[in-house]
C-alpha cells in the first residue's frame, strides 16, 4: 500500500486539524457549548464571567435541563459574586449541589445570595480585626472555613465575639478554631470550655492541620462518657505542649481498634 | 579570443561559404597554430570543479526544500496494525479522563476507605451525593442487602459534606452522622472527616 502525500506542510496542517477536532470532540462540554452560544441573549450576559464558569454553568444547565429563566437568574447571581470578588468555584459547587438535590434554580439563587452575603460579612470581619494582614494573604480556604462555620451553627454575633477576643494567631489556625467551635456547639459541649480549648490552641499556636479533627475526637470521648471537664483538661495539657492530636487521643484512652470501629462520621 | 571571434563571418549556411571565407578560415587556423604554446594555470582544474559543486544552502532553506518535496510512504497493512493500536492507546491515555463520570478515585493522594451505611427498606435506589463526587447522583450508587444500603469508597483526606439521594427524589442526611451543616436550601448535609495522616485511620 503506497500513500502519496502532497507535501509535509499539508501533512502537518492535516494532522493539527485532526488532533484539534479529536481533542474537542472528546470534551463533553464542547458540543453543548456550541448550542449554548446560539442563545445570544444569555451569552451576552456571560461576557464578564470567566470562560470556565460559563462552560460549567452551561454544562449543568444542559444536564439538569434548567430553563432559560433559571440560567439567567443564576448567571446574574454569579456576576454579582464576581463583582463582590467572591470565589466563583465555591458558588458553582453550591449550584451543583442544589441541582443534584432537585432544588429549583430560584431557590438555588437565593441560597447563593445568602452565601455571598456570608462571604462579604466574614471578609469584612477579618479586615476589621486583622487590618495589618494584606487582603491577598487572607486565603479563600480560610474565608470558606469561617463562612462554613455560620452554616455549622455559629451565629454571626458569636463569630464576631470570638474573633474579637481571640489571641493573635495565624489565620489558618483561627479558621481551625472557629470550625471546631461550631462543631462542638452541635454536640452540646460546654461553650466556655470549648472557647478555653480554642483560645489555648491559638495562644500557644498549636493548631496544626491535624487539629482540624479535634471536634470528632471530643465527640467520641463524650460517647465514652468522659465529661467535658476531663476532655478539656486533657486537651489543654496537649495544646500547651504543642503536641500532635494523636497524643490527645492517647491521653483520652483511645486505641487504634476502637477508633476504627467508630467510623469518623 | 575576442579578436578571433570578431573575425568570424556573419551567419551563413555551410554550403554558401565562398572562397574568400575559406581563405579567412585558413588564415585563422594558421594564426591559431602560430599562437605561443602556454601551460594552463595550475588552479584551473580546481576552479572548474569548484564552479561545478552545488551551492551550500542555509538550514531554513534546506528545511523548506525538505518540506515542500513530495514524499511517498510505503505501508504494510500488517505492520500498520500494531502502530494503529499504539496510537489508539496513546489517545486513550491522553483523553481517557473525559470518559469517566467521577473524579473521586483519580486523586493521587493517599486514599482512606470509608463505608456509608443507610437502613432504608422502602427505597428502590439509594445514591451517595457529596462534595467528594461533585454531588453527582449517578456516580456512587449504594448496594441493597435486606433493606440496608451500603457503599465502600476510598477518599483522600479532608472534611466532606454528603447526603443520601433516595429514589432520585428524596434527599436525607445520614441519621448516624454526628455533625451536620445547613445546606442553605432548607436541608442538612452530613459531615465526614477523613484523615490519612493519623495512624488510626480516622
């Protein structure tokens, strides 16, 4: 079999065209994007959003068959979020969640507005109490963790009071403390003792990333009928010595076996 | 030499050469004979060979010539088969991720096994939806055994939100979960902690 090629330039051009088409063809969003951009009224609105966000929303719109009105509403909210410099990826994740739960787009839009409001509130709070920290140093992860604490059961007032009275510590540690404070509130842990644990962790700067799971350890300890006072005493001792969370588990009498039996949920 | 050629008569056919011309040619031949016998310059041969050598082309010119020169490829269908298979394999490796529904298990982080359990005998189908699978209901379907639905998956470390989707309609949080979070849609998500750094696999 003999193949005659006109010239190698043609060959390169053909190969490039072929790979581009194949590459785009394999992308699940490509075909949908084409149909989406036919809708001029919507694409005009999306001009200010990053392309990835538009593509994602479009894919979700097609997969969950969102009405044009619903899409428009969600886009408006995303544009507002962009204007207020709120992370779009987090909001899109919320849209995904709402759609998977069969929540109507209008309700999703309301939830997003609430989330945006929480973001702005937390950001302003951090700016107020950490004015020395440049805004770029306040990471999205930290803001998200603190925003989540509002959905975990902490009120805005409680959050503001905690941040106001908390010892100076890195923001990542503050986020760990706030998240755990909200989780401990859910299991009805003594609020004063919970604050004492968190403040000690911040004061001694002992909240390394593993301490994010301390609320779960405390929940298990409570299940083993350990009192809040006993747990607090053990936690303070470990935090003052800047030790690992494993040490607290050992001090509370946990073994590998009984922890595996209590799946962390 | 110039003088010699200047003596050459104007264009005429051979048979039309007259006697005068014959004489002129004879004179010319005589003059040529009488020319002094000189040796050619020593570098004459080199100069001639050099002038006959092809000119050296620049790299880009060579490349251009190579590109525009038509080529013929001879392919054996039998030998083509493994090459085609290899090409398909490479394409699959490059674009394979487009075919997968879930990206949960593609994480390069250390994964920790987690078991979800829900007792719900009246359900026809139950899925786990959560932040670890972008809330996709099709990705993680649970298995029924006497009304108890279970699913074991492996997750990278972190804190995740999840819920159970019953019959693709009803969303409920895990009744056994200790922590939950308001989802802002009027429901609650359960929270799971996964930590591989801990030796106890919590």
